[in-house]
């Protein structure tokens, strides 16, 4: 009962904050990109703070020293919507690769456009890949880290799905480091339950991989590291009962 009440409190407060922020974002939209990025970061960080206060859910980051001094391609596993908020708490400038249908969501879609994302058609095949490479190179050259969730969809706590090689392909073509990140957010923000578990989400940043060799091999290195990291994190006992 307490978990339900706290989760409802989070959604209520976060919805109100998002609506207020959406109105604010309309005023920010015509401003320079730096202002729009700041607004996106503000929305995400406030959301993470509210999640901590309302649900007792915090996060811990390890491996910060592994972040390259230059823009990189971030490849991460995907377990919940939380990582899209958390990454704004770690990196100053991000460009997410996401399905373009998200732009059509009222209110949220407006905000998603602020920070120069790359919206793709997930059924676009090679055209979508070429779009990510072309637009991703522009973002990297402008000082943005490009975030790609290669599983394509969310996976349950403790599991990692197969990776597309899009992130590795972009890293090689742009000659930018590939940075693997493992997140166990699904153990606390499960995709099959609207309620949130209190605790500490782990965000592990692995060693940056040099953009050398073939995309398939580089992609496998990232997948292996993330899979091993997720296995080490394990699953929370409460999450097993979901």
C-alpha cells in the first residue's frame, strides 16, 4: 500500500512538473541550442530529484573516470524510462536516438525536440542506419554525446537483449569512442508494474572502446561488457516476485 501511495505521488507530481515545464519549453524553443539543452537537463534532473523524494529511489554512478574528454557514442542497455532521465544527471549535452513517433506525444513530444535528438523510423532499415550515422556525426562534431539503446526496447531486470550494431557503426564512421553503460533501473522501475521500488539504481560506466576494426566486433565487445556488468548487479529479491 505504501509503495502504491508513493508511486502515485511521484506520477502526480511529475505530471504537474512536466506540464509546467512544457509551457516553459515553448518560450525556450526559439532560443539558442545551449538554452534548450539547459531546459531539457532541468526537466530531467528535477524529475530524478522528485523520484528520490517521493519513492526513495536514488542512483549511484561508478566509472566516471572512464568518460572520454571528447564526445563519444554511448551504448546502454534499456530497462525503463529512468535511464533517459539519469543520463542528463551525468552528461552535460546529449542527443538521444529515438523513434520519431515519440515526437507526436502531446507535451512530452515538444520537450523531446528541444535537445537536438535523432528521430528515426525503426522499420527504416538501412535508411535509418544512414540517418543515424549522418546526423550523429553532426552531433558529435558539435560536442554532443550520442545515446543509443541498441536493444530497441526495454528488457526486464537482470537481462540483456541482442544489440543492433548501429552505435558501433556510428563510432567507427565518426571515429569517436564507444562508451558502454550498464543500468539496472528495471529492478526498481519495472516495465510490468507502475509502482516503484525504493533503493539505489546502479549506473556503471565501462572503459571507452576505441573505434577500430569492424562494427560487429566492436558491438560484441560492448554487449559482452554490459552483459557481465548486469550479471554482477543481480536482481533485487523484491523484483523477483513481480
